[in-house]
C-alpha cells in the first residue's frame, strides 16, 4: 500500500474512533448517565471531515453525470452545515434498526390478533394446546402446567356461570400471590366477567372505595386477607356483597383455619365442580371487551379502576415481550405482586401469550432473590427501581453472580445505581420500560443506555405518537402559544410527556378509568392542531439529541414511596377524618439519595388539640404502610396564597429540617407511633444519607471524594511546604472538565451552580487537615476573625495562587461577612455560552469556603454574587457569633 493511502486510512480510522467512542458513551455502553445535548469540537469536526471524505468518494463514482454531481453538492452542503444531524443519524442507525424490527413484529402480531378477534382466553387456549405438559407457573414446590391451568380456569368459569354471573358483571379479587390467582381471573374472563384486581395492601375506606368503584357483585378473597375484608364487609353499604373464600392446602391443614360465616368455601366447591365446554362463551368475547380493572392512584384522589381490555392487556404484555426480546423458552422470575400491571400483566403475560414459564414469589425478598433465580434456573427477571436498591443493600455473597440471567427488565432503575447494579450482579442486559397502567405514552430503552427510560428515532420523532411539550413546571399546565396550541420541547428542555389518543389502534388507544370524569381529566385537547386529543402522563421528561428520554419529576398531587404511588388527597382525607380538623396538607419530601419521596403532613393546630396517639392509631388502621406519612408537622397556621390555596410547595422546600423550622415535627417510629423528631434521629437520617452519598457514583467519578470528612490519607500528607505557585494550566483543564461533566447532568443554570457548590464542599472537606498541618502545625483557630483571615489569605493563596482582595463585615447584620475577589480564577477558565450567561462558577469556591468554615466549627452558609467582581456572602449561625463574643469577654 502506498504511503498516501496509508496516511488516509489512518486518518479515517482515528476519525471513526472519535465518533464511535462518543457513540459508545451515548448509546448505552457507559458506566454513568450521559445526556448528550450538543456535540463537542472534536465530534463536529470529525463528522464534517468524514462527511467530506464520503462525499468526495461518491463524487469519484458519479463525476461523469452533471445532474448527479450537482445533487451531491447540494446534499453535501446541507450535511456539512448540520453536522449534528449527520452525527446522530449514523450513530443511532444500529439502535434504530433493531428497535424498528422489533416494533414491526409487535404490530404484525397485534394486527393479526385483532383480525382473528381473539380474547386472552382464546389466545391461552391455543398456547395450551401446543404445549399442554409444559410448566406454566411455579411457586416454591408447587407447579401448574398449561393443561392444569386450562382445567382450573374452566372450572372457575363453569362455577360462576352456574352462580348466575354473566358477561359484563364484575367480581373483585382480593388475594395475595399464588399460581391460582391468574387462573381465577382467566376463568372469569371465559364467560365475559370482569375481574377487579384489588391491591392486597388496601384497608378500610380505601378498600371499600375500590370495591364500590368497580361496581363488583361479588368478591373472591384469600384466607390470609379474610379478617381485613370482614372488617369492611360489616359496613351497611357492602352487606349485599357475595363473598367467595379461597384457600390453599397449607392454609386448610392449619388448625387455625377459619371460614368467614358469610363466605362460600370456593376451594371446596371447585374441587367438586365438573368443568363444561365454555367455547361458545369464549368465542363471544372480543378484543375490545373489558378484561380487568387494575387500580392506580393516578394524580389525584382515591385509587381509580383503570380499564384493561383484552387488546390492552395483549399490547402491554406483547409490547414488552417483543421490545426487550424475551424468548418463549425463557424462564421469567416475577417477584412482583400480581395486582400490579408489572407483575400481573407484563410478567404473567409471558406465560399466557407466549408460553414462557413464570416463577412467582408471594412477597419480594432481597435475601432470597438470587437464590430463587438459581433455584428456578431463571434466564429473565423483572424489577422495579426500589427492588434494585434493596438488592444492592444486601451483603455480598456467592449467589450474586451464580445465576443464569441474561436480561432484567422493568421500570424505575435510577441512573445513580444502574451501573453499580449491573456490574455487581453481572446483568448483561437491562430493558428499562416507561408507561402507566391506563396511559398510552409507552417507551422502551433496549440499548442499555444508562438512565434513559426509552428513545424515539430522530426520523420518527414527529410521527411517533409520544411527544414532549413545553410546560409550566410549577403548575404542571402546558404552555400554549398565541394560537392556543402547544409546542414541542427542544433537546435539553424539560417538558411534559403526552401520548396521542387514537382509539383505532391498540398502541395509541386510551380506555381510561371506570369513572368517566376521572378519564376526562387525563386528556389534553387541541395540542398540536384543533381537535386532536393527547393523554397527559403527568411526568416531566428531558430528551437529548440522540432521542433518549430521561425522567425528571412528576407533576400533580402524587408522590412515589416504597415502589407505590401515594395520593396526597387520600391521605389528607384519612387524617382529617381521624382528627376532625379542617385544614391538613400532605406532600412528599426528599431524603437525599433515597428513592422516591417520604410522606409529610402539615396540620393546622393553633390550640394544640391534636392527640398524636389517636392520630397514630387512625393512620395505622386506615392506610397501607407505604402511604403513612413519615413526618407530622403541627402548625398554628398553614401558609396560603391570596386566593386561600395552601402553599404546598413552600412547605415541601422547608422539608423536615428541625434546625430551620420552629414548629414541632413528629416522626413515625418503628412501633407505629408518632413522637417528636429528636436531634439524634435527625442526625441519624443525615448519616444514612451520607452513607448513600459515598456510593453515589456521579461524585465519585468526578473527584473520588466523600461527603463526610475522612481521616487524612498518608498519601495526601505533604512531605514539605507546598509550592507558592499554582499550575494554572492543570487547574484550568481539570476544572473545565468538572464543569462540562456537571453540565451534562443538569438542565438549568441554578442546578449547575448548585452542583458546583456541592463539589466545592467536597473539596473543602478534604483540604482542611492538609492546610492546618502544613500551615499551623495542626493548631486550630477558635476566634471567628482569625479563622476568616486564614481563609482569605492562606487557603486562597494555596488554592488559587493569590489572596482574596477584601474581607468586610456587614453593617446591618453581625452574622454576615463578605469576602471579595475581583477576578475569580475559576471564572477565567470557563467560556460561558450565551444561554448560560448568568452562570457564576465562583459557586465552586463558595462551596469550598462553606465546607472549610463549617467543619472547623464555624457553621455557615456561603453564596456567590456578582458584585465588585464576585462577593462571597458568609452568613454564620447565631451560636457562632454568641460563642465568639464569649471568647472576647474572657
């Protein structure tokens, strides 16, 4: 090969390395979340150069044709002018082709099922006939083959047909996980009866509401939940309800087995039942007939019964099966409850529709999860985000990697633990899903992209029925233009995820809830054109230039805790009924680095009449554990707006900080009783957060630092005095990389400044011991003024090569001091884009100062402001000033 050709080949290889290294970082082969909002200098120029080389090669082939050459020239001009589009198109081609192939298979399957007009019962019949002896469900030592499941469901259908139930009637199912759970609702579906899957955690009023919302004529209850139902059934409104009690052999052999007086022994009756041929009834069931009611808290109020038709069930289960590439010979481990969409549709559907074996567990167990995967020889497992976090908290053991899982799929795997989870447990593939029980805004991340909930190819961005529109983040309301229509968000812009409603297609249909008024509230009209209808997901999403979707937050009055959606209105209603007060507001508060939001209730109690013991008993008896507020705040008056609306956001920001809130705050103890939140408990909560912070990969990836002050490492100790000069080139390079890293993980300038402030705190924590050992022979300052002078001179000089210009004391506030730096070194390193013109990188320095002062015994808050260059406002706690005055008096 000649030398010029060799050089050209090396150039192309290096350009491809630049592009594909970037693509591997942004198409799923990363260890941390990476949101690509714009191309860097290398990527743009490498794309342009490769485009030029490709265009020149094409020109050599068509140079004899004038028209083709002119067309090529026009195309090349467009491509060179828009390198981002060219880059994204070619980088995402492999991902998009795989997704398009799977999506095409899904649609063909759905169209075929709709063409055949098969219900779920009919589909299962076909599957049973092709593999009667294959295991359908397994739980502990109990197995049900496809033939046994068919026979059991036929008995159920025949039995309830004989009891007078007909198509369109509803039966509630209140039972914990067992193989027969699916057989019960499948059997009822064969005669057209709708089954309402009641959450087994529901109690009292919530349970009563769920039964009434579905207009159930009867309820099937598991023996384990019979006492709870008995408490509700005594209500006059439910006395007419027929009760069928189901029990397994283990429960019946127990000496304490008790059959409700009002209940029919369903297990005994089914044993004697002779199954009939239900084919006539099965053929009458259509794809769009209602199959199930699955309850969701939605965005407001008590649980709502989401309508699941046969076609909807088929779409959810088949969509997941095809998009994450589950195979018919897979064994799927499903430790999720069967009343949920995740466990009861996405998990169970693999068996009913595609013939997979599904292994069940009564309740999720972190200590037994991997043991079960090994025991059942599972190749696929389901998760929810909280489940993954619980698994990570378990001690390391050999079973962690002895399983045969090739895929885990589900929703809610947080980017902070994604890589840690897949690495520790050796999970080759993650299928992250996005969707809701009732919604039609469905996405899937099948590219292993860390943190993404799904993606849409750029070529289909305007065609696919899921869009992200601009929204007011405070109110959750869409922002409309002068025509009254909504606008799509640009890359990096936070918006509301919506899905187009088209009842003609299974993919985009919206069946809503049993309550039509609640269904209407979830719809947005006149979104992109007059007359169109979109489903409002209530979720705030950010999209990058590669088409990946990243979850940011939820709107509305719902927060998520322990894997469940908690309705604030439901909790408020319970508390109001218990204590008889007029005003109460419930909201979620963040415990940093803990999944979801913990519940907190603010109660207006000016006369101090609230009985906390009575409140504890009422909440414990009326709400499931995940919905019980963790904190109670008693207030003389709840803050309100001018229109008398309670300022929930203001309370959320104040959180449970006992150092900033004068109102009494009570904490839910392990015995279920609310007691005052003590300083020890408060610090324990913060200590837990710090432990979590040590595993927070984002910060460890940047600076490998801890939020707690560690002992000085021997390698960190200086052998001699530090150099008086700082290598600005090295600091500039490192700091610019830190800013770029942080910028790719936030969406607004304030968020970026907060992130820089946090990193500055980490740096300040690490340098304290070093500075005092080097400069003061480990002697610590006790006086405030001397400490501030030490920061202004020694700390500043060692960090930035020069002292800060001024140190001033505020005239109107003895707690406030100002450190003035005319030209902060950190701001000279960064070229701030126009859209981030307000960015002040001196927040990084403010974080350092705050950490140094706070951890040296002078707790304060430091903020950076544009004034006289940059002014750092240092505001100390009251006791710091009081202590300093005492020292002066002595």
